[in-house]
């Protein structure tokens, strides 16, 4: 016979006068957090008590009920009611809804208190959005909703902005298919078809950062000179149904591709096809994306490859090219400049020589079976492939060693992760960077947001490193300056020489920096030196000792460049590094930039909506246009809304050489600014472009 399932009995509920309630010492909540008692009291005053208190009878010494009840679960509500009584807004005898646990229950009071706090589930952001939306549709204003839930109006506006996102993407987010930051990035556009198209593209990519989504959604056209357009090819774009806008009156560098969705789709299709070809080489995995963040390989180890030697016919061709190059240069040695056709031929020869000299690497098949490659788009529109990276869990286990054969303990390894350059990234660096906050629209000029300033100075640091590594004289001067300060002004350490370089990572940067020409130059320089370095430590010392002076100086400058730090950072009040130290660092970086005649315009930085104009106030946008193009140009766009103003400013500032103050070099950029405004030209012609 089937056994009947025992039925549970719920605790009874009834109204108990407030003056018969006392706070239990069994309440597990000791630490105040979240909503304050004052705010909770105001909420109860507005809408009443939404949740009953959990109470137990207080017993006397004989075990009899005293008529008083303790509150082990619901202490914050009790304190809020107590505050309302003190404020004369609630009567002392007011009945309070309570769930009464019987005296002598086997369930401890601490058990009830803990369960009430632990078993609650925070509201999903999507549910919060839907609730805010329903309240808005039923007549409440955004400010009223914010006041009702004690949140800033900006939070309500952010949640309600999700109304512009496609239902398909909301469903994907609800199923944990994307992060909240990614979903919020889609709210920048109300074109649902384009939103879904962008998600289809980025969901296949390794790089799904919100800035990538925003860039793709805000893009109206793609220049024919853009790396993506060059990678795909105009013929393929037109064949896919794309249209090109041309300027019949001015040189337009190939025009503008009007269908960025088609461009992005063709780029991803070509990247994925290339990734499959590379996977066929024998790699365990291949990741494809339009671009990868700076330092994306730092958690990976690298496997070594061997350079593929030149074939006999390649050796013959290389020698023939060099002979032709020397012959042409000798023939025109006395000429002021090369004829156009000769200059073009020399360029072809240089490219052909470079292609032959940059030898591909061959890898052991066993190593390839546990390693992978990254496939992306380079800044010049060519396919960029980075091979030979291994996840830590795929690395073969090595026996633990405490001492080497030489008897020295090598436990001093600093344990840092490494990026593709082979240099370390300190764990947690950049954690103190404040989130990028959209500045308030004001008439005056506000300070730049901390994160934007850090991104700008990351660009400047990268440019300083490239200039530093290219100028051994300045590099040696800076090193000697550092060493002299260490010797004469500080206490020396235990090592025989306390001169070292610690790479300063750049975890916060704008999205255009990893694909810049600067980043490419630094990677190429680093790969060149790494290729030449011997593996053995003793052999390395002998190799360095045998270098000529020019090579030694160049290597010194290259190594020192990784320690250049021109980053702005907002330091905590009582941190290990003071804000004054950051200020001193930036002063020394200014001196170094002046010595190197650092020009961020030549380095490739230019203002865009994404890296500057869309993230500052309208006043700063107008200031930039005024400095670069004059008052008339600024007045032409002063009436526009901020998004339109930023886009127009990007167009006006293109090619102007304008830089924000954080990127200017004293004695160099200021003069360039003056020359730019002076030679601004006909602003009507610029506006008509």
C-alpha cells in the first residue's frame, strides 16, 4: 500500500502591535550594506510593508509566553518601522503583519535569519528593465521611478534605453548568451536589423568588447582606404551588392563604401576562410577576429619555430634584386630625386626583398597539436597571423626543481604572465582605473574623464617607446640619468647592479591602438631581436659582447623602451603610489617627449568619435574644432546635438594635425597647432567635402 506523503504545516500569521516587538540577538545581519534604514523607512511610508516579519514568542524563566515577540528575521524592516515611530509617522500600537514561529521550534532563530538573507535571489537586470518599462507606460516618469527605488535617474535611463534593443538580442541575453555591457552597447542604435547583423558578426569573433559593437553600429560608411575595404577588395564588395559613393570634384581616395554591414560580413567570411586554411596546418585551435585587444596573448606560452631556409631559386632571386637595387641607386646617386617610374620600381624591389628576407617559421607537429594561432586584420589591410601560442593548461608538466646544476636557487622568478613580446604584465595592473563615465553636458570645459586620459596617455606611452627605441643616444642618456639618481640619491640594494627594466603594461587603451602603425613597428622590432638572440645564457653574454657599438646601442634602447611609463593614473588616497608621484612621472615624460621631438600626429593618432570626440563635452568638441579650423568652423556645428557634432568634428579635424593637450609635446605640437589654424584654408570648401 502506498505511503501517504506527510503534509507540511505553515507557521500562522497575525498582526502584532509594534510595541510588543523587540529585535532578536539571533539576527545574523551585523554589517550594514545596501539600502539604508532611512531609505527603507521612506519606502514603507510610501507603499506600506510588503513583507511580514518573522517572529518568535519571548518566554519567561518558567517557559511561559510573555506576550512579547522577538524578530530574528526582518531586522532592517523592524528598524525602519522603529524610525517611523520615532518620527511620529507610525503609532506605537500600530499592528504589524508577522509570521509567528511556535515556541520551542526545532528550527533555530539563527537558521531562519540566515535563510531569509541567503536564499533571496537578486532581480535580473532584464526583469528590472521590464518593470521600469511597465511603470513608465502606466504614467510614472523616470524621476519618479528613480525616487521610488532609491536609485539615480541615470540607472533608470540606462535600463529603459534597452527598449531600443531587438527582442531577439534580449532573449539571447536572458539565456546568458551575452553580457549586460554588450547588450547596453546595442542600445546606441534603434535599427533592430543592423543590431542583429552586428551580433551575428561579433558572436563569431574572439573580440566581443562593447566598443567593437558601438563602432560597428555607429558606422555609416567605410572609406575605400580603410583596412577592411582593402582586405576584401572593391570588386568583391560590389559583387555582393554594395554601393560606393564617390566625390566627382575632389580626390576621394577611392570613395566611401555605403554598406558597412556587407563590408563586415565579407571581412569575417574571408577571415574565417583563412582561419580554416591555417587550422589545416595542424594547429589545435585558431581564433579569428577583426582585431584583438592589446596584450591578448599574455596568458599564453609560446612554442619555438625554426626559420624556413631560402630555396635555391629564392636565393638567386634575392641576389638579383639586390644587384638591381644597387645599380639603380648608383645610376641616380647624383640626382636630386628619382623619376616616378624609377621610384615605383625601387619600392617594388624593397617589398620583394622584404618578402624574401622575412622567412616563415616551421613548427614541430607535436607542438602544433597543443598550440594555436590568432588570425586578424592588420592596419595595412593584410592578413595578420600570430602562430604558436599555448594555453597554460595545454603546457606539458615539468618536474619541480629547487636548484640548478650551478647550485643557485632560482625561486626568484617573478611569476608574471607574458604577452606576445615576451615581456611581463603585472597581475592586477590597471585595476585602479576608474570606469569611463560620460561627462555631463555643461557650458564650461570640464576635466577629461580619468579613463579617457589614461587611454590617451597609453597612446603617448606607446609612441614614446617607439621613439625611445629608435634613439639610442637619448635612451642611454635617460638610463644614465636614472642610474646616477639611484647611486647618489637612493640606497643601493643587495645586487651588484640595481639597473633593471620592468615593463609597464597598458591594460587600458583605446580600440584603435593595437592595430596602429606604432604597435606594428614595436612588434616587428621585438620579433627581429628575438629571432637573433641565442637560447643559452652564456652564449647570450658572448653574443652581446661581440656586437658592434651601433647594434649594442640599438638593443639597449629597445630593451629600455619597455620601461617607459607616461601613463596618467588616478591613485587611491592611501595607496602605495601617491598622485604627486604620478605628476612627477608625467613631468619627466614631458621632458623625454621634448628631447625626442615626439609627434603623435606622425605616430598615427587622430581624433575620432570613438577615441575622443564622443567621450568629451560639447564645449571640448567645439574647442578642438576652433583650435584646428578656426571660429567659423566651430560656429557651423555649434547648433548640432552632441552625436552629430562629434561626427562632424571628426570629419573637420581629419588631417588637421590637432591633438588634445595630453598628447602634445611642448615646443613641437603647439607650433604645429598654430601652423594648422593659419593654413586652415577655405572652411566653406572643407564643410562642402
